[in-house]
């Protein structure tokens, strides 16, 4: 055990700091107090900036951890994140700062219309699903222990977060209001569409979000090798 831990201290500490920074503010009393002190917009921007910084540290710590291979890399594995990431970027672009009292990263929740839930009709947790797609897709081409812990834990935390938020909102809003707000949404993406509870609709702002999602994906492709040190492009 003593021979294992020295090289893993930073990753363990980075994990603990990152998850605590997300678990503690998610508590309603803590979140409401922080919003009262700083204002909702300031709180959201500060929370996003802190999350990005801690996330960058977590990735760097995983790269510096001891390399323990679990499976062999094969070029086809690179296709998995390349196929998943456009969907993650779309969910992120359409989910950020949209009225959605049922999940995180929302804005102007009082304007949410249960009859026209927008991206919440695709899934009421678009940002968390974007994180889950990103995480689980990156498990496949990263077959070492440190990155399995990084991406697997991040994906599992995203899925757990959806269930935890649903449970908390049921309790906070009450059963009747919860069902009223969520009746045209779903936990699993596109279940509302296949079940006939939701139909896509488009607004002028959706074009901006589509452009942002495309730019985000192109940016990820362009910056992946300079920042991460690995080309995201699969060999042809």
C-alpha cells in the first residue's frame, strides 16, 4: 500500500476537492445562502470558473499519476469520443442558462413553460448528460487505471447527480408541482419524444446555440492536441 499511494496523492486530493466543491454547494441551504450573498448570476459564473479550474487540475493530476495499463489501445477506440462529443456539445449549448427549474445551470426559472420545455423535453438534465457522454466516451481510448478512475468516476457522478437532483426536487417542490413541471420531460434523453410527450420546436435563439455547439466541438478538436497532448482524430 505504501508503494502504491505516493504517486497517487495528488489525484486523490484533486478528486476530493472537485467532488466536495460540487456536493456542498448542491445542498439547498448552502446554495441559497451563496446566491443571497453574491447574486445568482455572480454565483453561477464563480461556480463555473471554479469548476473549470478544478477540472483542469483533475485532468493534469490523472496525467501525472502512475501508469497502470488495463487494456491495449486500438485506433478504432478514438472514434467513440468523436461520435459522442457532438451530442455532448449540443446538450451543453442548449442546456446552459436555459429556464429549467428541474436541473443545474439554469436561468430565469420562473419563465419555464411545462408545455414548451425546450431542451428539458429532450432530457431534464442536459448539462449532466453532456458530462456523462464526454466522460464515458473517453473511457474507451484511455485504458489505464488513472484515466478509468477519472472518466468513470466523472460519468458515474453525473448520473448520480441526475437522480439526486430529481429526488431533491420532488421533496422541495412537492409531488403535485413536480409532476406538473416535469410531465413533458424525461430523465433518459429522447424518451419524451418517443413517448409522444414532447415535440421539438425552434426559435431564433436556437440557431445561435447550434452555432455555439458547432464552434465548441471544433474548438475541442483544434485544442485537444495542444492542451492534452493527444490528437483527437482517428486514423484513416
